[in-house]
C-alpha cells in the first residue's frame, strides 16, 4: 500500500462505508499550489468479541418443544399466538413454552431465564415487537 | 443470541426496517450469522395490534421460520470467520485551496458516517495536540467503551471529536467527565432506541463561569460556544467512537431532541436559593461536575414547561401542580428544574430546603425522595421544567485534570 493510499484508508468496522466515498479519497498527489488537509480518524477502535457459530439446527420440528419468546413490545405476543396456532396445525405433537420474555429494551427480570428456556426447549422463536 | 450460545437453535423475527439494526447488533454480540426472518414494516406496525390482523403476516413468515430452524448450517454459519479490527488511519484530502479542501473533507467525513451533518473543524494533529493540552490526562487513557459498538474512547479519540465540534481546549475536561458519565457501566444510554431519547448535560461548579457557559435566559439555546460545542463534542464522540448512524443502529424514529448538541448548560447557581445541585448529591461546592441524564423526547415528562414565563401569572403551588401532572411513575426519577423566581417563591411558600421539594414530589409519585433531582435553571423571567429519567441513566462525575482553568484541576 503506497503512502497516499495508506493515508486514505478510512476504516470502519461494521458500519457500511460507501464505495463512492472510498473512491473519492483516491486522489492524485497535491500540486504545489494545492492545499492538503490531513486529519485524525475520529472513529473508535473496536475489539471484536470472539465470533461464535450458530447452534446446529433441528432435523424435524415434529414432537419438540419450542420457546416462543418476545421482548414485550406491542404485537409480538399476538404474532406468536398466531404462529403457535399455525405450527400446532402443522405439527400436532409440538409443544410450546410461552413464559419467556425480556423487558422492552432491557434484559429479562429473571437472570436465569435463558438457561431455563434452553433446558426446557429444543428450539426458539424470538419475536421483536420493534 | 443467548439461546444460541446455550446450544438451542432459533430464529429472530424483526420488522424489515430493523433488519440492519438487528444484523448490526448480532455482530456486536459475537453472532453475526444469526438467522433472521423479517416481517414487512409497512404492514407490521399497522396490523400487529390484534391476532386477527397479524395472522396474514404470521402465515407469510411461517415457512421461512421453519426453514430457519431446520435447514442445516452452512460451514460459514457453523464456524464464522472471526471479526477483525481495522486500523483507523488518518484521512487526507487535497484540493485547489483551503476552502475547497475543507469542503471536500466535510463531504468525505459525512459520506463515511464520521460527522453530524454540520461542517466540522479539521482535527489536524496540531489541533488535537492543542486540545489535549487542556487536560493532564494521557492521550492513551481509556475513558470507557461507547455504545452501540463499544468503540474504545481514549482521551485522544475524544479530543479528535472535540476539535471537530469546535470546542476550545479549556472545555475539554468537561467533555471528558461527561464521556466518563456516558460510558459508566451503570448508565443506560438508549442511544439506539426508537423512542428517540436524548441527553441532558448539566455543568456545576466554578468551571462553568470560567468557560462562559450560559445558565440564564436561553440556557438550552444556541450562541454560547461552551454550551454548544461541549454538547456537540459528546454528540460526535458518541456517534464516531460508538459507530452509530441513524436508521442503521440508531433507530431514534423522530431524531433525538437537540440532536447536534444535546441539552447542554450550567445550573444557575448564582440564583439558586438552595445549595447547588452537585452539592446536593455529595460534591463540594468548589468542585466542578457534569451530570449526564438520558431523558425522553416530545412526550410526557420530557421538558414540559411550567409557569408563566413572561406571559402568564403563576404561583409556587401552580408550578408544583403543573409539574406533578407529569409524575406518573413511582419507580423512575424526575429532574425538576425551577426558574429562579419559582425557586424563591417555593422558599417563601415554606419549601425551605431542597428536601422539602423532594418529599412533596415523593408523596405525589409514591416513590423515593432521593429519586427527585432539583436544579435551578434559566433566568428572570423563566419557566420551570420537568423531565423523567430512569434511575440508571442519571450520573454525575467530577471534572478533573484541567490545565487551562482554575477550576476542575
């Protein structure tokens, strides 16, 4: 990477950078009559956590218990009511756990909630009311 | 994500408008590949209110949900590539003269989500070094991590954003203390919430006068450089260090009130008949402090004006009653701001101590007196105001390390 490009490697981790902006940043070297501004990067360094993979999927939804969870935002429970109804018609021997929910934009009141849900259920559907 | 981490496969249902936000948050919490099914936003918010209305949306989502739960993982989903940190190198622009270079810089910063929509001051190395001269603190000292993406707020990173905001080096210790409050682990920021919450930044103590902060008429307004640029520094620092952007991972639907500078001012201690606010929460009168509070926007107790200002007549009781109509929660806190005449009228009416005010409101709310914060703001004439806040979103920090002011050292 040459010096000019290095100066211009505007970086951001996960926020989308616009290609247009990146393209604009590649300029020809300054002529004597031109003005150059070099500024420090205002973005914060992020230390990404160890990236985790997903859990293996279930091979079949028949006969399993599913946690129907939500974040207590309006409508989420209604959506899960219908989904439960639809799933039950498709998989009559399925069962459901409905008591697991977070507070709106806050963690669940019960800090053990996820552990309890994980112990009870083979899969989960989490409806965000947002 | 917690369930996936515990070995249970699942699917997240979000409205389509929140898809980017959900993906962003999934990456923040180490699981960028979580499976998501979207519900069309244009229908979800209209039809979520009843089971009957939401049924077609659930029917449309059913097969994608089943697929998300049963389709075997791809190798990338099972073992995703580790997210990596990228170097954040200087930014350089060149143009025919300074004005054009500055314009080019501003365009570039905004396109790359590093600005706030107003032109910024170039954070050159020289300007940043000058800003750092306002504090004794090391440029590498970590103040905290800034949500939404928990970027590391070093003193230097905050200085860069403060230069961009147009702040003077003598303001910098105030900005650092405010960032300490914002980054405090206990501070519930909600700067990504659709509720469009915003921040109040109130400065107390002798530093406020030294840096010429407005505490009188127009205290929430513009035209005072310290008020405007301290607030803007916090705004830019939270955006840039925390990597947040509207409609991506900041879902404030109507925008945050006073969006570029938050509400930044000094308590009017000269006209406060009680002790200054910071003394009421345990600091010494000669200390300088900054109190950062997250408050709601455009609804209920979110800056309601009470009293008559220059227009109508009022009494101590009418002010209290006017505020009390918004004190609907007994679990939250209330930030009560009395205009100087209102405060004096309350003294005359028998509220000799700040605690008398707190007790009066506590009886109204059924909550604790300590959850009522009392400050004196504005000039003569003025309005009293009331704001609601969560108890974990109201933090006061002492200003320290100042080099260019007598206070805050």
